[in-house]
C-alpha cells in the first residue's frame, strides 16, 4: 500500500531563511507527486506537482521540489521564506501511469510558522 | 476558475441525527469527486471516491451505510452522515476533478456532534 511520510511536523523559521520540508513515499510503481498548501482558514491549494520529466519542479510563490527516485523523496524547498508562507504543507502521492485513479494519499502535514 | 464550494461550512447536531454536506463544482463539470476527513492537526484521509451516476467507492474501514455519498450530477456530490455520534465530529473536505491528476478542494465542513 502507498504511504507518505513527512519528517517535519512543525517548523519555525525567521523571514528570509531557507526552507526545506522532507517528504518520502512508499510505493513500488510509477507515482505522481504533489505538494499542497493550506493557509489558515482556507482550502487546500496546489503548490506544484511532478508527473514525469525534469525531476526539479517549480511551483507557485517561489517554491520548488526535487524528485529523487532512488530515495523515494520529493522534498519541498524555498530559498527565502516570507511571513505569508505561514501555513500547513501537505505532500501527496497518487499512482501514475495506467493505474492512475486520481486517488491521493497525503502525508501527515508540516506546520510552517514564519516569524517576521 | 476551478472553484469548489461546500455547504454548510459548519454544522452542529445532536447525537443520532443525520447531517448532509454538499459539495459543488461552481465553474466546471466534475466527473469525479472525493471525500476526505481531517482530524485536528492531522492529515487528510480519503473516505470515498464518487463518480457521477455511479455508486461511490469507499476506502477500507469506512462504513458505507454510515457515510452515504450521492453524486447525482456533474456539479454536485453529497455526503450524508447518518445517525451521527460524537466520534464522527471532524472536518470533512471534498475535492472535485475533471481529469485524474488534478483535484480542486472545497473549503471544508466542520461537523460537531453533541
């Protein structure tokens, strides 16, 4: 069965600090990978996604993620965080290729708190 | 574009009553809708997948007779929590999709069962 693990549950950073949130998944086949963000009181929004091709994916708001197949990882990065990045971040995976049902398996989430 | 709404946003009910939550895709036709449950400070757990005009597919451990899902049109899916109990209190989130790799999420419904 698929599973997703996010190592950092709660991260506190000062503005302008660099961010890296870890995400590892467990699945033997082709996967699609996603990072979602949930700002306080708002719905989940897609930050970026990886299906195939260049393993370095750029998303909205300056975020990027790198798919490392050998490590089953899809870590999220941002060079310089802002106070407005304070939110909950979720890594998610779905089966890729012909077995794709669209079903998402989410990680536990990471709460990012950015201090001004 | 791709806006999904949920109604109500917050509901409080007495134990033993049933509650219906609506999920609507406002500006697109959703062939598939998903229902998730989110406990405080925890992840989203997929409850069921709903395709328009067919029966929902429930995840293992989710009681289909307790969580009734109807997807009667391409823009509306409903989740009915039947005979709700305090342990059903949670945040319920739907998402809508018109292609397999893209889901648009609703704002969620907070259910409190007294």
